[in-house]
């Protein structure tokens, strides 16, 4: 059962954590607003939409993005104060073991990690839909940059190719579609351009010709324009982080599976899926490191602890970014790239925990 000392530490942990997040969010919102105020005025964005549709959904996204680092800084800050005031020494001198001292820290970490997991996997994707729609409307941002040389499998034995696709007007150039049966080409259709009709939910092909093969017999037809109901939507041409931001984890798993079946897998999708699990797990690792570092009373006090903690935080972020780049280059598996920083810092946590004053 939790004792009065446990409640005391939990209140300090959670209070410092949410205060730190609140201050960082306030600064982030001020800087973001000053940067985007011209866009708001030029596009005549309603004040109600700015607050409710954009910033109300921006805050949880930004908060959760670096929540584990806020945890680390919070633990360093309030535990250092306890150490400087000799509270840690007094607690340990009463016979409380260092392992028992860690209990309220881990309880707080469980609460924060559970909240982070819920936000990452289910709540933030729903709120991101509204935020991304606002950005596309008022910041003149498409959901993703246009791609070139697009190859996709849209159905069993059906493959398409596009030289380029512009999402702003749903217009593609140099389109072709090939149908195979048992590995044998049955038909091929090509068009100079292709455009999606959102009213009819069909694709309009311009200046097309089709080659149909039936054994040794071939038939070629052509025309100026024709409508075709392809098993494809314009948004599927854009590979962008924003696409997966608006998906819950179950939806993301189905999306990855479908894209792989179409030959259109992207390592960014896998990185995002694993990040949603690795982030909450990092809360426990950084909590242990923070307590182990800041519970020791050293010359320099809180400033020394906070300085070292910030340096360690930046090293963690740098490690994550470098490992992701290795995954994008194909040198690391996506799951390993995301979890490798946790593995390394978990080892650091074990060493620091053993060296902490008992």
C-alpha cells in the first residue's frame, strides 16, 4: 500500500511534470501563433476554428511528442531539490531501501506511460484529422508532397504506374495499368493524363489506348477520354507522415498490410507504429536514470543535475534521429531503429541504478 511518503513523492513528480508541460506548451503556442498569424489573417481563419480546431488539437500532439523528456527533466528537478535539502538522505537513514524509494517514482511513471500510450495510439490520431484539415485549408498545405515514378499494386495481378501526381488538383501524368493472370500479361492500358472526379468517384483518362491479349490474338483500342473506376483514391499516392498521424494503431496496422500487398510499403509507416510503443516505455527508463543521477548530493547542487540531465536528453533525441536515418537508408530494421535507443539507455539505467547511493 502507498504510504504518506509515497503520496508526497507522487504529488511532486506529477505536479512538476504537468507544470513543465504547461510551461513548454505555452511557449510553443506563442511561437507557433507568431509564426502563423499572417496565414490566419490572409486566409481569414475564424478565431473559433483557430482555437478549437487547431490549437486544441495541437496541444495534445505536441505534449505527447516529447512527454518522456519532460518526465526526465521533472524527475531531475524535484529529486535534486530533495537531495540538496537532505530529504533523500533522511529517507534512506530511516531504513527505507533504495528499491522501496523507487516505488512512488515507478507508480507515477506507470500513470504517465499509460496516458502517453492512450494518446499516441487512439486519441491523438482522431484529433489529428481535424488539425490536418485545418492546416490544409488555411496554411495552403497538402497532405503530402507529390511523388514521381509511382509503382503500385492495386489488386491481385493489377499494377499501375504514374510518372507524376499532383495532389492539389488530383492530376497525374503518363499513366499505365497492367493486368496479369498466372504471371501472363492479359491487358495494358496507357493514358497521357489521369484526373480524379470526386463527384462521380471515378478517374478520367485522357488520350488513352489499350492493348488486350488473348493467347496469340491482340486487340488495340484507343480514344480521347474514358472514365474508369479504379480501386484507388488520390490520397494513396502521397507517402507522408501526416497520412499515418490520423490513424489509430489498429487502422495503421491494416494500412501497412494493405500497402505492402500493393508493393508500396514505406519504412516511415513501420517507424511510426513502433514509436507509439517505444515512447511510453522510455518513460520508465528515463525515470530510473533521473532518480539515480539526482538522488546523489553533489557539489553544484540542482544546476549540476539539470545541466547533465539536459545534455543526456539531447543525446537521447540525437540517438533516436540517427537510428531513424539508418532505418530509412535500409541499414537497420524499423523496429530496431526505434527500440535501439531504449536498449542502450536501459543498460545505462541499470548501471546508474547500481551506482546510486543506497
